[in-house]
């Protein structure tokens, strides 16, 4: 609880700092909305040409896209400072974190609040709201609860991958190419049903790079499309829980890698 209080104080200070440049903040939010809109427009154009993608129609793809975008925004709004860990380490800012009475990771996450990521959140909420009304899903209380847990679990999965990649910065110093590669996989493959890819790609995007657990597996279960899965149905229903052990493993990896930290003055 003490760590949470420290994080809350840091976030409040960062929030105030962001609002000192409101015009810039608004432009960045609009830019995020535009970026996501371009991706959705491309998928719409493909569906207009071919009708379906792997047997999935526009409403079903919109649900998949909306869930992935919501999961992405839920991790990137509070965890965006992981993107800048390279500079924090190389420039010696991490030294200050080690002498303060708060965990270094908490200080890093509260270093600044990137409210421009709210563009992703707004886009995800809007798209998901439309998809919930159009997708062929019986929205019982159990289905709604599963949807919420799946989005939270997907955020943990994506956050875990970025946290693990950030841990490598203590040795490698520069990890931005790895993080860009992670984002590329999510953007290039995360908005499509994985059944359109070959067996090797489906296996890799499920067990080597756990993209399937973010949106594809949960959405497939909600749409009653279990027959197209290449994994047991229980894995689809259990997808929301995958984020917890992955995030814990990523955190332990971060702690282990942090022992290799060398001050920039060395």
C-alpha cells in the first residue's frame, strides 16, 4: 500500500505537468486516434473487397480490434515510461531511484504520464462500444464478466512483454528495437483472426509470443468459434488468466536484470 501511495503521488504530479501544455496534449491525442483510425480503415477496405477475413465479418473483426486496442491502452497509459527506460539508464537518472525510499520500478512508472496515449483509450472504448452492439454475442452477465477479465488480462500480457524487454536495458542499454518489434507484431497480427495464418505462425503467436491470449482466444470463445482453434477450448476460456503469471515472471526478470546495473559514472 505504501508503494501504491507513492505511485499515486508521482502520477498526480506528472498529470499536472502534462496539462501545462494542453494544446500539445490535444494534438497528440488526436494523432493517436488518427493512427488507430487508419488501421481500422485498412481492415474495412479489405472487408469491402473480400467480404470476410478468414470467415470473420466486419462486426466480429471490430470486436477483436476493439478488445486488442482496449488492452493496449490499459497498459500503455500507466506503463508508457517503460518505453524510455533506455535513456533513464544511459543518462544516469536511475542512480537517483536507488537512493530514494521507493522501489525503482515504481519511480520509473511515475516519472511522467503520457496522456497522449488516451487517444488509444478513447478509440478503443468507442470501437468496442460499437462492436458490443453489433457482434453476434449473447451478452449475458457471464459473457460481460469474461470480456472485462479478458481485456484486463490482455493488458497484463502486453505489459509483461514490454517489462521483460525493458529489463534487458540493464545489460544491452538500448532496447528500443525490441520494443518496436513487439509493437509491430501486435499491430500487424493482433487485429486479425489467427486462423488466416499458417500452423507455424499460429503456434508461434500463441506459445512463443503470447499474442493470441490478448484478444483472439477470448473473442473466439465469445463468438462460439471454438472449432477453428488449434488449441483446446479450455485454453481459450482460461486466456484472461494468462497475464498474471506472465507479468509476475516479467517482474522477476526485471529484478534479476537490475542487479547488472552499472552507473553511468563507472
